C-alpha cells in the first residue's frame, strides 16, 4: 500500500472513531507546498514564518475531501505552534451562531449538542470538520462564524440583492455582479452546476458575491478588534480563489493576506494557475 493511501486510511479510521484527542494523531508528516512567487517547493513549517506576518490566511477546500480538511488543520496547527495568535474563520457557520461557537471552544457545550448546531448551519458530514473544531477546542482557539443565513442568499439568487430590506442587508452595502473574467467563468460553472436554468444568472452571481463580501467583512471586523491575530479562513475553493473573498479584501484596501489552494489534478496545479489565482498550492 502506498504512503498516501496509508495516510488516507488512517485519517478515515480516526475520523469515524471520533476518539477524544484524535487531533493529536491527525498529522501529515512535513507537508509540502508550492510557492508561486518563488517557483519552489517549501515545507509548511518553513512557510509558517511568513504566514505569521499575515492577518488572514485563506485555505481552500472541496467540501467533501477529507485531505483538504487535514491540510487546513495543518495550517492552523503550524501557525499555532509557531506562536501566532490564531483564530479560525469558517464559511460553514453563520455569524448568528457565534455564541455557540464560543461555548464550544470554552468546553461549555457537549459535542452531541454542538453537532446539532453544526448541522443547522451546514449539511456536509460532521466528521469532515470535527478534527478542526476539536483542535480549536483543545487549544482554546477562537472559531468565527463568517456566513449569512441561507434564506438571504436564496432570496438574492431568486430576486436579486435589491430585494433585501435594510435589516436583511445588515453590514452589506450594494452588491452587483461586477467581477473579472476568470471569476466570472467560475461563477458561470457554478451556475451551470446548481441553477438548472431556473435562476436569473445576474441574481445568482449576486448571491455568490454576497457570500464573498460578508466573509470578508466579518473577517476584517475580527482583525480590527484583534489586530495581533491571524485568521485562518477556511472556505470552498471558489470563495478562496483570489477572484472571490481576496478581491473583496482588496476592495477594502486590505492586503495582509495569503491564499492557499489544494492541488487538484487538471484544475489547480503549479503549471496551470498563477499568482492571479493563489499564492501557494498544497501539494498532494
């Protein structure tokens, strides 16, 4: 059996068993990344020195890929062990669940109860994200809910951003489908996969940008209140891609961030994307 298959098998067994302290065993030995600015491979341990200088580190994922979540955990762990004051920002939780996230980290809520809260926010299997959340709990690392209610994004997808009232908009200002060609191509692919011809494309695009905007806004709010912290922001690849959340950070004159995408054969590889897309690639 290959080394990679062995790692995946161990991860799967440990995740299913959900044993206490499982995060101590979920390690990928000396993870390697590709640095697009220097055109070289670099270990995560070496890279952590650079990432400590960033206020937001965005790490992408395919939601159902356990290896991508282990990559995210390794980034959190590397920064924590390097002495950074880490917080974990998650697409998977709404900001109105923040009090429960605080209770989880403080050890004031049982796992079974918190798992129900997780499923009220997100519909992918709990075991995929449990190692990250357990590590945060074990090490008292703040976890941030970055998202908005699905009702709001659904309404925008069907009726457009202008249909939201003042209360629904909350921190959001005007959101319009104005993106570069690369990100527009991504949105068109997502539209083809999810809309099935039943949605207005312009509104669907606005709904994607609502997600990008609110996750950028909530991350920046935390940084403003905790200027010595580094937020590890975990979200789907489409949102982490530089056309997504990073563009919204740039629109707010914030540049102290780094983007890491997982290697995906034929899609995200060192020879197929550039610094316009990401700063680093997690090598498989």
